[in-house]
C-alpha cells in the first residue's frame, strides 16, 4: 500500500509540475524575473503535495546566508535539488548539463541562468565553470554545489569532485557546509518515497583562503560526520 501511494503521489506531482510549466511557459519570453516566481511555485507545490500525500516534512537548523557564498551540500536525493529554493531568494545551482536538456523544465533552468557543467568535459569544463561563476556572484546570488557530483545513498560517501575546491580557491569565497538526511524519505528511485522528516543542518562557515587540500579535507569531514549523525537520528525516529 505504501509503495502504491508513493507511485500515485509521484505521478500527480509530475503531472502538476508539467501543467504549471506549460501554463506559464510564456514567462520564458521575458527576463528571468518573470519566470522566477514560477520556479518557486513549483517548489511550494512539491512540498505541499508530498506533505499531505506522503507525510514528508522538513526543517532547517541554522540559517543559510542569502549573499554571495559557496554552499556545499550533501547530496542524497532529488529533494535538495529544489529544496534550497525555499531558503534563498535567487540561488544559483551548479548542475549537470543534462538537466537543461529536459523539455520545459530545462528551459526554466536556462532562463534562471543556472551553471550547467559538462561532467565529461574535464579541465576545459571546469575552466568554463569558473569563468561563468562570477556573473551570479556579482548579482548577489549564492552558489549551491553538491561536491560529490551525484546522489549518494544514505550512509555512503564518495570523493569530493575538484569543482568545489576550484570555486572556493579561484573565487576566494567563504563556504557554508550543509548536512542532511533526505535520502531516508526520498531515495534515488523516483517512485520509492516514504513518510519521514528531512533535516537540513547548516554547519559553521569555512572562511576563504585555506589551502585547497586543507579545505576539502575539512569540508568532507564536517559534512560527512554531521550527515551520519542526522541519518542515525532519522533512523531512530523511524523505528519508534
């Protein structure tokens, strides 16, 4: 029954997102400020639907600074790929290029000038990312990056990609680490969602200017340790 409920709610979500994107596609013809409210509408609709349909709730511990900083977050599910739009006015995501190829959805990403990167492009793609990252910063937007580069199941960790260190060092930005446990309720399979509580924890800011290796070691250590703690707390709560 729980699996069937997840399937039904997810299908309603997909249909609702498609409807919203289609009805307001005309906003893509104007400046980015036209379509930005539509993106936020989709995010609010998503959280409302999964709260009433599946009992998925969330909380944020701490405050994310809405200014030009580098936000490096754990990546366990699709939840955080849109969830941060609740906490920022106009965030800029570093995301895989393939997402911008999705009809309608990808058009909104392009209009909001997200930083799409070719993950197979190597050093050339990284240089292009660094060059383009200065524009959103000049607009006062925070940069959001998932250092592992892909979703990683709860309890697992992967090496952090060089992009986060390159952005940190080249742009001379402070970095805000973020831990979470979203994979407990929103696992990688699209239809496998379950009731639960997502916790997003903002960790102490890492100042600019650290050695690259020192920065990556500190970032991964703090994010992984906090995410492991949130995971254990979440599993304990689910078992009650």
